[in-house]
C-alpha cells in the first residue's frame, strides 16, 4: 500500500516536478513570501493542476519538524517499491553491462539517501534494498538523495540471499564489500554484469549475505582509520566500476 511523506525545499520539490509530478498531493507555501523563485515554481504547479496552499511559518515548521524548508513544503505519494519478481523482470530487459547496487540493512536514512545519490551519479541500473532491515524511505532519505530517489529504479526484497541467488541465475557477478578480506576492489574486473553489495554501518555485511557473494573485496586505505562511512565506500566502489567501464 502506498504512503505519503512530507518533503521540503526548492530543490527537492523541483526534482519531484521534473520526475514524477503525479505523486505530488499538495504543496504548502509561506504566506508572506513573494519572489521570482517561488512564483516560478508555483506557476509550474498551477499548470500541472496541483493544489497549493498558503501557510504560516509556524504551520510549515510543524510539517517539517522545524527543519529548514525555504518556505515550500509538499506532501507526496511514495509508490510501492517493486519486489524480487519486478527486479528480475527489469534485469531481463537490461544490456550485458548492467551495474546493480544492493544495500544490506543500511540503518541511517542519511546514509541511505547518500548511497542513492552516488548510485544515480555513477549510472547504476537499479538499487536493491532489503524490506525489513533497511531504514524506511522518508523525507530525510528524499532530501539527502538530492533528487536521485526520483530518478532511480529501486526494488525492495524480503530475502536478500534468495535475491542474490536469483541474480546469479541471470549471470550477474556478485561482489560484497568486506574490510576483512585481502582482495582489493581495484584488482577485480567490474566491467561484466555486476552487483555490488554494501553492508550496514558498523557491522558490515550479514553473515548469510557474505556467504552468498561470488567474491569479497575491500577498499585499500592508508592512515589510521579502520573503516569508511558506508555512503563514502559506496561512492568509491560504484565509481571504480564506472571508471573501468569507461576506459
């Protein structure tokens, strides 16, 4: 069943208009703001037949829980994410150079949003998240993704191990990022159809997920830090795959 969330700020709402305006339910604007930027956006909304409502700063603050909203807030409908069957159907239509990002139990919505942003920038074909172990897609994920959420094909699956098995049956090589292995990410051929799996903050890949991978890899590091933030590591891994594919 679809649910609605509140998003806010010019960039987030413009991204929604540009991608899926049909998901906009209502837009709230600051009653005493009247400038070119706001007027341009409200003109677009009027042309699309989307309801706008003048609201006080106190009302907007309440809707956004006092986060910086720039005087514009929207309620949007989140489409239900397709499942494993939808994922396989999508993959069957891809070319032989597909790149998939799998996120195993990312807990922080900011990290989830940042991972989605990197995925969009690196040109991944789709993102897979596990339904029960991940942070829910909410306003914070939407904001952190900087519009990427609207541009990506995202699938939500119940059983990640079963999903990995199904991907292997589609001849997709599954690489898990794991700091405990000796195999460098930079020594792996990522030009073939590949799924890259990133684990949760702190704990990394779950044991069963790790066992399901075709290969494990680590990001070589210097200095004295033990690990990278998962969104940073995701960006490095995806852009290494992108680099190899554009040589």
